[in-house]
């Protein structure tokens, strides 16, 4: 007869015990828990409090998750500040003439070959290779070396002494010495208040044109070379007002001023935009090889130059670099296609981030017609225009003695005033929309709003979790010990055997089989009984059943 052991039910009761939770509800600072385990109230009221606590806790968790997602998305905000001041850094003013080369300094043959050069630089693929070869050989023999259009233009292009008739800054006289040369797609251009080691940057101390820059420019229309205008027969000045650390973008941001006009470029103020670096923004910095200051335009130009030098072993003559300038043939056959592929791949944009602080000037342009009949003679006497007119006539230009002083001014002179009309900075800042401290504060607000807790309440929850884990570990070890005891009991009982006699055994002279029988006393389930071994008897049955 086999007697089955009944399991100990005390552990099952303890596993369902809520003593630890009830203790936590009584001591925690979080609201709701104490009402769930309040045995003095009705079951319905505790049930309602349980639902309300669960909803509040769920809302708190969802709110905290959303706050964490917002933190990881790196949000930003925009702030705008206006700061009035008594002085402001004056912008750089770059001037170009629509006519690149004076016709009085070149021959008809020069004009023909220069037309080929400029056509190649402007992506004209219809030029025969024989014409390109002839042009290269012509300039090679003319200058006795490699032809560099930027250097060639420096000698025969626009000269600042011819362009600037009068210059006044803040009521004081200035002149060509205050301008520095820069080479662009318009040829020789000249910048006032640009970055120069010889001159300090200028600041405007008052409002209005009297405190700014006043220029009288001679575009020398009588020296224009229409054969080299390449489909853009414009007459006048191209002007760009920009930050001294930025390159002048004459093609996209230049202001066209015709002759016979007085242009007023009134700047409302300085617009400063500050961006964030990654991961909150996209701005950055990169040390440049050929430019002193970083800007996105300068970086793009330099990357294109380096790529061209590696692929074509030459550079665009309008850009700085260590390699020699590309010939017209190299421009059409290598440089222009290579630049197209490079831009299509987007490598230039990925390697040139936006500058972290961008300074812009947005002038408001107005024009007045000059000169009036009454003022023409006075202007001519004041600025020595009679001598300029006489030199133009004797220099073989397109004017003669029949051209009046008034007509000469209307055809060749540009008056330009650049000034601040207000002295203030508008600073737009891209700031971080969320920080870790703000995240903690917002999480604390969620905890306080929904469950009435605080940072110490979080410590209480952590403490409860550790206590719960310790409790479960203790129960697991106790349950495992009971299972081991049961196994030992079975193993010990299997060694207690009883002989079973039969006639078959006697006939075959085999030992009688054993019948396993365990007879336990009532106290064998205790720990003491298990350690001392169960109480048993051997029962030897004789004869057949």
C-alpha cells in the first residue's frame, strides 16, 4: 500500500499574501494606495479607489514616456531680440562694373579670343575644338606662359582709380586706397570695409546718409566692349552689401544700379541669426585652406576647387587654389562636367554645414534721377568732370565734343549712398527646446499631478521593488527546499522493501521479489522526521496472494 504525501498549503497562502503591499500603502507618500488597503471602508469604495489610482498611474507613465520622446527628439525654439545701440559695424560694400574689360586696352584680335574664353567659362559647348586650340596658343604666345584669365583681367579689367570719382565716409574723404580687389564672374570688383590687415573695420555712429558711405562712380560706358557682354547688355554697377566675413554673391544678391541715377541703400539694421549645432541644429564649422573666414559659400567654393584639382588637375580661374587655372578646353571637357557630377551627388552640401552665426543686411533701395539741368554744371565743376569728359574724348571712346556735360553724367555716372537708417540689431536665436533638467522638472510635475509623489516617492517605489524581489527570492528558495525534501523522501522510501513469496519462486529457486511498502507515522512530514528518517516496517508475505 502506497500512502501519498499531501503538499504543504502554507506556502500557497503566503504567495497570495499582500502584507508587503499593505505596508507600502501605509508608508508611501503617493496618494491613492492607502485607500485601496483601508479595511475600515467598504469594498466598493476600495474598488473605486483602485480604478482611480490605476488610471492616474497609467496617465503618469504615458506622460513621462512622451516627455522622454520629446527630449530624445532634440526640439528647438526660436527667440527674437531687438537691441538698440549707438554704433554699428558697417557692412562690406562690393562694387562691380557690368563691363569687365576696357576696349581701349585691347585689340580687335584680343576681343575675338577673349570672347571664346568667356564663352567657354559660360558653358558654351558649341565652340569648335580648333577655335579653342587657336585661342590658347594665341594667349600663350602673347603672355609667354600659361594663360590665367584672373591675372590677365587684373591688368586690362576694371581699375578702381577709374571707377571711383569721389568717396566720403562719415563726412570724411576716402578713396581708391580704401577698396580691395576681389575677382568674380564680373571680373575685377572692389570692396569697401572688407577684411584687410591694413585697415580697421568701420562703424557707423549715427543714423542717416550723412554718417554712412557716399560714392560717385564712373562706369565709363564709353569704354564698354559689347562683344564681351555675352547676352547681358547691361549698363551700370552691380553692388552687394554683405558681412565682411562672407563672400559677395554678386549673381544672386547683387543690386543693379543704372547710370544717371542716385541710389539710396538704407539698411534698417543688422539681422543676426544664431543656429544650434547637431543634434539640435545643422550648423557647424570647418577650417578652410584658401579662405580666412568660414562661410557656406566659401566652403562650397573650396570643396569644388579641391575636387577639380584632384580630377582635372586645374582650377576654375575665378576661384583660389594651388593648381594652375584651367584652359578653355579643360573647362569644357573636364571641369564643367566634373562639377555637374559633383553637385548631383550632393557631396558639397553634406560637407559644408550652415554657419552658426549669420549676419545679413537687407537694404531698402530707392532711386532718384540725376542730374537736373541746373545742377549738371555745378556737379561737373565740383568733381572735375570736364577733365574726365575731355580724357574720354581724347582716349578714343564712343563720345565726342557734341556730348554735353549733362548727357555725359547721365550716361556714365552713378551716385550711391549706403547707410544705416536705424541703429539696432535683430537677433534671432535657435535655442534648445528641452534640457535634461527641464525633463526632470516636467517628470516631477507629472508625478505630482497624477499620483501626488515626489523624488523621494520614487525612492520609496524602488525600495518596495527590491523588497518584493527579496520576498519572491525567499519564497522560491523555500519552495525549492520543500521539493527537494519530497524527492529525498521518495528516494529513501524506495530503499525500504518487503519480500513477496510465491510458488513460482520456490520452483525456480529464485529469490522472492520485493514489494515496496512504506508505512509512515503522522510526524514524518515534519523537518525533524525527515532528518531522522521515516518510521517503517518490513512486511514479509508468505504464500500466494
